[in-house]
C-alpha cells in the first residue's frame, strides 16, 4: 500500500555552482589575443567571479545564505583552505595569484559588490551606479592590466570601459533583474523625474517615458565609452591592446543596438555579423593605436 505521506526526496545540494561559463558571456574572456601562458590565470579569475556572481543572483537563496557563501569564498581566497568542494575556484585563484604575483584586492573588491547584490541592490543616482561599477566591474580591468604588467596610466580609461560594459549589461537585463531579483540598477531618481514608478519594469514593452530613461542611460554610457576610447593607445602589451580595442568596439555596437531595440520586449544582443564587424573595427583600431 502506497504511503502518500512520504514526499519524494530531492538530491541534496553540495553547494553553489556557476550556471554558465566564459562561452556564454557578452564579451570575450581569455581570447586568443591573450598570451597562452596567461589564459589559465584569466580563466581562474573569471571562474571565481562567475561563481560569486551566480551566488548573489540565485533567486532560491536567502540573503543571509548568499552572504555566508560569499564570506566563505573570501576566506578560502585569503587562507587557501577550503572545507567544501564548491570553494575550489577560490583556492584555484589563490594559487594563480601566487604564481603571477597579482594582488587579490581585485577579486575582493568584486565580492563587495556582490554582497550589495545579495540584499537587493538598487541605485538611486548615476553617481551611485558608478560607485557600484567601481567594485562590480572596474576591478576586472585592473586585474588584467596588472596581470599583463601594465602601469597605472591605463587605469582610468579601463575603469570607464568596464563601467560602460556593466551598464550595458544592466540595460539588457533591466526587466529580469527587477522581476526576478527585485533589483534596479537604473537610477531610481530618473523614474521620479519621468513621473513613473520603477514597477514599470514589469511591463513587456517600453512606453515613451521608459524609452526616454533607457536613452538617458545610453547617453551617459556613450560618455564613458568616449573616455574609454583612449585605452588601446595606453596599453603597451600588444595582445591586451588588441583585446581592449575589440571589446571597446563591441560595446559601442551594443550601445547602438540598444538605442534601436526595446530591452523590455526581449534581451538585446549582438548578432554574429555585428560581432564580426565590431571585431574588425577593433583590430583596426588597435593597429592605429600601436
């Protein structure tokens, strides 16, 4: 006789896991433009950040649980000791940093942003959003510069590019971030100025006022990209210079596409032909900057 009081058992989670890898990102990660001997280190950094990001984005986890996981990641990174298998990206990155001599501050700064995400990040102004990007995105560029032995000259332009990439990603995911995670990275003050509620993000299509907010964000992002335009010419390493130029061109293409497509209807991405054209422009730009 069947006992209907017994619920089917679910496999127990052994810990958080990253939900995608570098192949699923908007922009290249450790492409062939990066020297072969450095690519494993870039991948180690990426996998640590990817796991931390996915922990903060997990809608099934309570904020306290997310914060505990992120704290465990930082402890494993700084101590080299990990009691759980899911912490391997942290110990792998620690080993990588020890081999390359790169500081762990870049990874730890990113964790600061993910802690904010874990409790439902909302940005109230453009300056607030840039402060978030300072920790969530800019350390990625700073890590790559340090890994390639670059000086501080390229830092501000790198920050501008990384911040622009982050904002573009927020615009792509604006509706999903709000409906699934209760987050809004678009400045809340802009909704007030437009006379609409942030709840407008649940809709499946932009009206004129929502479109104006997206355009305002893209205008600010284009200013960041203008500041980032100097980056290839400030990088001495040929491969990294080419990588930066390609990413800059991809970001410019995505910005243009977001101006002509509604991210509320569907996630706006670059098609294969857009990417190829952007890569060609980026490589040409890198050669002229050499």
